[in-house]
C-alpha cells in the first residue's frame, strides 16, 4: 500500500470509532464528501486492504515484452557498455539503438533496465572546491578586521572582545581589547591602525551589522544600498568594505589567536 492509502486508513479508522465525523475526515484527506463516503464504505467492508488501488500489483498495459527487453539489454551490453567514461548513458544508448539497430525504446525506460542489470550507474558530480583567494601584493591594499570573544585575561578579569586587524599581504597585526564588538570598538582599532600605518584601501570583514547589513524589503524595492554607521565612516575615508562569506575566506585574521601588537 502507498503512504497515502495508509494515511487514509488511519483517518477512516477514527471515523469508524466515532472519534471523527465524515465531513471532517473529507477535509483532512482533501477529498469531496461523496468520495470520502465511498472510501468509508470500502474500509468498512474490506478494512485497510479495501482501500488499495485496483491496479496495485498488476503489470502495466504498456509493459514491454520480456523478449524485447532481453534483446535490448543484449545489444546494450555488447555495443554500448564498458568501463566508466567509455560506456554510453541511457539517452545516448537509446539514440544509437534507434539509428543503428532500429530498436525504439524510451530513454527513461532504458535507464531503469540498465540500472537493474548493472549496465550503467549515474556518475557522481564532485562539488567544485572554492578557489583559494590570492593574497594582495601591497601593504594596506586589503586589511582583515574581526572581533574575537575570549577570556583574554585568563580569569584575572572580565572577558572581552579583541578587535583584531591583520594586513593581508604582510601579516602586520594590531589589536585593541574592549567589552563588545561595536561600531565604536571597530572605529577605535581602525583609528589606531591609521595612526600607526596609513588609511587602508579596503577592509575584509564578516557579515555583522557593525560592518555591513542586508537590505530591508523597502530598501530592495527602492534600490537603496544599505550602509551602517561604520560604513559611512569608511566611505568618508575612501575605505571599501568587503564582506567574507565564510571564516575560511578571511584567512589570517581567523588563524591568529594572540596578536603580536596590542594597542591598549
């Protein structure tokens, strides 16, 4: 029996026990009242088996003769099978059977036959691994920024957030410790970086509302590009913000646990 028929049997069993009304059962099964009444009668007379479709277990009227199937599979095994990469798939095999052997068979039917006889198996498509991002060539061209929460004082004080900046090409690092990863914490460490080095060309951050945010429905309809307060600060300085889609994409800033220079 199919899952649908088993579900119907469960509903009709509740009708027979008086727990459920026939009208409510019709709504639950998505059927008309008259059709539900007919099914209830079949269930009353034959139980669960009475709900089975009349064609269940019968061979299809469109089923191909056994000799025809055997002939097709012999041809496939002899002419169109082989090692993986050399053998024909069902669609190509069906085309050659029709053109070369004058045997017409549906590609989907042939696919089922070939699978059952082990003459073909669908090749697994390997996921393409994302390409590693190449590092920039010049200092300040791309600086990675991230906030990391940890017991940085090893229990001798409150936990905090380390705002860390790492130069993508050279690995120069600068950080500040604060209580939270906020706009002002990000602005503070950026100001320290600019004072020590120079204004970076771009910052590489993650998708946090401190740095970037998704456009609201209204902004999408109006075609407005959302900008955070920190983003507005960076715009005035001519600094671009690039949001990484994964921790792996940020690279060094995720790998460094204790920075080499901490600005207090």
